[in-house]
């Protein structure tokens, strides 16, 4: 009978566990996540391990120690109690501090988490600071993290740092941290990692605009042949849009769209918006999907709002807005904020055949909570707080511009 089963996943926390299983030929089944996974591990996070007696164990460090305890005459074992504490120290440090800062940097840069330049820059600085103050001085004087030989401290930390070498640490970085680089390159080739591939980049991954920016660009392309002020553009061949009867607004909506496209949302665009917002010419609306309960995978919800925004294109000249998907697979919702020309939301939204799938609530920006809602929707950098008070991260969004 096997010792247990380890759920497989492309996660740098799972890699060292799989390495232990394979290198030390532990009798562990490495399995794909199944229906039982969600029942035993309701947070649905990996690593996750089920011992032979059925005990479910989560947390990278706990599973590591369980597997290490199964290796007879473990050559990775530290020699003294002090070394043992140091191994635990480095494993905990790598798992929490280092991977935390690394994820907050590479997650958004690789499109796996929402991008916010300030947060990414801060996380990247923090990652470098951790390395500069810990690994680099230590490894300048020592070959390995603990004692004179490879321990699990090295195995775990090399894996936990692997996304840094894969996406972030360019050649200049490697020159700046030669001891960390030397140690990482050496240990990543250690026999314990036989069969594992650790990609090494020479250039730092660059931020590629998320869908929000792409939507902005696409709309810009469409708008290009029109006059600079779209509201003054000649009427299209199709029947005039009812909102065209309102005539030009005092502050053309395109000015705002330009600021939103080109400036940092929180720092520049939002303050500009409130300085120029004219509640006589425009109104603001909270737009909420009626059937959140029926949403399943977040990417499907993202497709849904992308489609909604596309179908609103006949009203593009008269409105601006963002809609976001928040939450996780099988537990997500859709909400957005839109500014429209005039006060009649039906005229703006009923160009989209699915507009009745949404609830529309007029916002009053003289109320701080409504104003903050608009800010949060347009910046989409903060979690959405649901009616029941739960805070849920934004996964993706779409901009109508
Ligand atoms: N404290 C946990 C963190 C586990 C964790 O965040 N795992 C990530 C992958 S490395 C995950 O499963 N994320 C998916 C999610 O948060 O839904 C540990 O140390 O094992």
C-alpha cells in the first residue's frame, strides 16, 4: 500500500515534493485533482496530500516534513538540532516571504493576477530586498543554506525561487546577486531534481497590457476615422441614436476616454474625472449581472462581459464604463460602473440584446460610497465587497470606451 497520494499541479510548491517522491522512490501516488480534492481541501489550494489512513494534509511545509520523515537515512537531513531549526527557518522564509513577494511580482506580469504597476514595483523591490539581505550575504560566505551539504532548505528554496529565475531575474540581476545565482544554478542541477526542468530567463518579463488595455486599443482603432470629438462626428448611415438628440456635451466624453487610456488610473485619471464630471450632461450607473448564481468558470464570465461590452458598441459615443468579474471558479459575480450621456440609461443600454440580464442603479457621486464604487470599478485594483460583506478579488474586466 502506498504512503498516500499527492495532488499534482504546475506549482513551484509542488515541485520539491514531487522531487522527493521521485528521487527517493517514495511509494506515493501522484494524482490529478479530482472531485475528492475539493471535498477534502475546501480552499482548493495545492500542495495537498492524503496519507494512507485518509488524513488530509495541506500546507507545503507540513507535507514536506511528512515526506522527509518517510526517507530512510535521509541524506538531506540536517546534522544538529540547530541545523534542523535553520532548515525550518529557510523553508518557512522561502515559502512565505520570498514566494509571496515573487508571486506579487510575476503573477501580474504573467497575466495570472490583476496588474497594478505600483503593487508590482513594490513587490519586486521587496523581493530584491529579501535576497539582498538574506540569501546573498549568507551564500557569499557559505556554499549552501545550512551546514556544508545540500539540505531540504536548499531544495525547497531553489524551487520557491524558480519563478524568479524563469520570469524576473535578467542578466544584470544575476550579476548583482552572484552568490544567490551561483547557488541556485548549482542546486537546481542537483540529482534530487533529475527530470525537472527549471527555465532561466536572460530578460525580465515585460508587462503586456491586459484585456482592458486591448479593449481600449481596439475601440481606438474603430474610432480613428471619426472626428476628434466623436460627438461632433457626422451621423452614421444607421438611424440616429436617441442620445444624439441631446447634442454635444460641454465636456466631450472623448476627453475623459483619452485621459483614462493614457494616464495612471488612480493617480491621474480619477482625479481628472471628478474635476470634469458634469452631472447635468452625464449620469453614473451601477450595473450588476442578475444571474451571478449561474456563473461557473471565471473565464466564461469574462467572455460574457466582453460580449456585453461589444454589443454596446452602438452606444460607444455616448458612454464609458468598466465591468469586472470577481471571485473564483463557481463562485463569481459581475459588476460594473458606467457613465452615460444624459440621464436615460435605457437609451444607452438597450442597444445590447442582453441588457435586461443586468440591474441598473443610478449612482449619486455626492455620496462617498457611490463615488468610491466608481473609483474602484474604473481602477479595478481592489477586491469587490459583496452585499454580504465578503471581499472578493477581481479576476478580469472589460472596458467600454
Ligand atoms: N499556505 C499554503 C499556500 C498554498 C497556495 O497558495 N497554493 C497556491 C499555489 S502555490 C494555490 O493553490 N493557489 C490557488 C488558489 O489560491 O486558489 C501553503 O504554504 O501550502
